[in-house]
């Protein structure tokens, strides 16, 4: 892959840029201009050089003009790519196939890495997303003999002896385990069985990858991906212990009780007596993956409603409970009709092996960061980004969290936080930003709290789902609403405990300001959708 890309780079250096290349260079120049203008606006001069209100307004108008130009060039690049005028497409496809094959052949940890890359719609080329997406639904399967050995070692008997009926062909296969359907006493179960020998091979893989990353980092200090191996070494052993997944299921079922009672969400229940470290027996839950657009249409499921439910559930997990499912990709979520309300849909959350319990202070800071984003308060965003160790890179951290440029983040129009109508154009713009700021992105990932690293992964998965559903839901507005409610509850409690009327007034002022903004946005969205 390195040789392939290297030869391609040398080839293009030796000839003039084509139209697409020229447009991409133009986009990078515009983004640099936008960054310079934002820096000027964020750092006003003091003393005799202090800017007047008219000068500030002129600077803001310049930013608006540059942003309009950036959107125009982005759309032109998107059209060129869609017309096939992309010289890199062939090399991307060729190397994406190589990477997919390598992940599939090595299995386990490598498949998980490939799955996550497939969900980085806004960072990696579309060819990688399309090729690696295969790993989300189709992975190597273990033989029935291997599955029987694991079950017998864990539960003391073979699957044929334990269950009345056990299907030898798995209904799903993932990087760490595969799932078989079984019946016992007239009840259907989903039996998750870890691939035999995976724990041992994963341990070796972790050692190899850790040693390799550490070695490269010592040779090239700017290659700082040590944070990735640290997270991997902490989280993978937890995923490999299905007793930990059992506890996650029980805890998240209790926390999402309101959603479950309404029928909006379903979570499989665990049969403890038929489970162990490498075997997890759960109630069988039917449904279809959100990639099955034909089935969703047949069942008359509303994609916008599904996207809204997903946004609400994960906002509750992140902002209110601080207990977050960190792997919500398309193969870990089913949809079906709501059994309590035939006019609504139900989300079935699967695979609860990877959760993160957020630190309470981090959760509060993250709530207030989103409050600042929703209200367009640059100073508040700066304060809470810096509390997460971003320092002078706070604008970049805010952009990484929201996946929007800084001028969108501090805009008074909350609709600017929503992905653009042209998803491909969003991808082009964000990929260009990633190319420009890659070194600083790597620097940030090495210093921010570990809680935020897994939230980045969760957010990547959720944005990918949002793209698959092609929804009109503004998930940022949903996040703002939930975080605002949580902040109000916690501030009112603190005001009561400290007998502080000023805190009481500030809490309600902030909450009402946010609600007025969200109400205005919802009214605008409603009438705009009706008008269209």
C-alpha cells in the first residue's frame, strides 16, 4: 500500500494538477483564509488598537463571504468526484480491498479496527468506507465443532445436550464472537459464542501492535498513536469477558427503563445459568438491520422517527447517565414495529460488550460544552474545551466533537450544526480539514481525557447511522435539549443545597434561552418541511 501510494504521489508531482486537483488546492487555500479570519475575530487587539463595532461587523461579513466561497468550491469538487473525474479513486479502491482482506484474514482485533475505519465517513475516502463496510456484516465464522468445544468448556455440556434445538449455522458473526439461534422449553434464544482461541491470539495481537506503535513513535515522535494502544489494552479484555457484557445489559436496561416501558427500545435479557466468560445466552430478538431499506419500507417504519429515537437514547446515555454504549454500528442495532404502538418503531440494541462509565466531572463539563455549542457561546466552548486539556487547540477540539467548522459552531443559527443537505459535500469539506490539521488532530488525541476518545468513536458510529438513514433530524439539537435538561436539574439541586438564589436565576435563564432557541428552530423546521 505504501509503495502504491508513493508511486502515485511521484507520478502526480511530475505532471500538472488536473481540474479536481486544482479545486482541492483552492479549497485548502480558502480554509486557510477562513482560519486566519477566525483567529482575528477570536483574538481582538487591546488598548489603542482595539477594534470598533463596525470593524468587527466587517470581519464577520468577510467570514460569511469566505464560507460561501468554501461551500461553492466544495460542491464543485463533489460534482467532479461523482462524475468520476477522480484519479485517486482506482488506487483507493485497490488498497481498500487489500486492507479489507488483511483484516478478514487476521480476524479478531484487526476486524474491529477495520469496522471502525469503515464508519469514519468524514475522514477516509469513500472507497475505504465501501470496501471495509463488508466487515460490519460478514466476518469469518468458526466451525460448529469449535463452537461446541467452547460451549462445553464453559457450560459443562455440548449445545445439543443443553438446548432442545441448536442451529449449527450462525445467524450473525462478528470480530469476537458469533451468534446461534437455539430453543429450550419452547423459548427462542440467541447464543453468543466467542471464537475459540481468540483470547490468546488477541493477547498476542495487542502485544505486537503496542510494540510496533511504541517503536515507530520513538523513531518518529510526531507519530503519536500510543493513546490508541492504551485504550485497546484496557477495553479489549473487558469485551472478551461476557460476564462483563451481562452486567452492562442489566445496568443499561435499568437506566433506559422509560424508553423500554414505552416500547421505543428493546434490550435482550440474559439467561445467567446458560452463560459464562465466553458464552452469553440471551432472549432472541428479531428485526431487520437499518441497512435493509426495503424491509423498513415494507414494515412502514419511519426513518426520521428511528433516527430521533437513536439520538435521544444515546444523548440520555452520554449526558444524563454517563454510561455509554461505545460500539453502536449498524450490525449492533435492529429495528422493528413497536409492540405497544403499531404506528411507531422500536430499536433493539445489541452487543453490549463495550461501554464506558464517564467520570462525573467530565460528564458535567461535556454537558456544559454542548450547552455552549447550542447557544453559540464562544467563551463557554473555549472554557470547557480547555478543561479537557485542549489548550490553544480548543477550536479544533470543538470542530472534532461537532464535525462542523468553527464559524458554524458559534453561529446563532443552530441549524448550521446539522450536516449539510449534500452529504458528499460535507465529506469533501471535512476531509480537507482533516488533511490540513492532521498533525494537530493527532496531538489532541494524545492529550484529551480517555473518556472523550471513546465518545469520539461513539459519535462516529452515530453519524454513520444517521447517514444510512438519510434523516432530517438535527442530532445536535437533540443533544442540546437533553444536556440542557440535565444541567438545569443539577444546577437547581446545587442552588437548593447552597441556598443560592443567583444560581437559581442563572439556571432558569440559561435553560429558557436554550428552550426558546430550540423551539424557534423546531417551528422553522416544521414549516420549512411543510413548504417543501
